[in-house]
C-alpha cells in the first residue's frame, strides 16, 4: 500500500495561542507558556514579539486568540521575513 501525503516535506505550522489563566493572559507556543500579560491585547502583542524573535522563516506561524464571546479565532497567519 502506498500512502501519499500533501504535507510531506512541508514544515508544520507553529501555533501561538493566547489564553487567560487565573488573572493573567498568557501565550502558549508549542507547550511553553509566556506571560503573564495584563490584557488580551498585551498577550497578542507578546505573541507577535515571540514570532519576531523566535520565528523560523521556513515555517508558517498562526496566532489564535479568544473573541469577546470566548470562542478561539485565528488572528493572524503568515511567515517571518527572512
């Protein structure tokens, strides 16, 4: 049996997930937490700073954050400039 995948050779997407825990806002990047931040906007800004500092130009990145109702939504998708 031959299995062909369209993801072979393509780097996985790095997810930056903004979430509230306790009284603070945090950014989760591949199981590592960064924070706390005072507001959701601060945490989203921190996610973009993390992408700027640690992002891989070969690997796509996405920032996810809850909307006003608490539903998680895609805020940004892109790549770091090489």
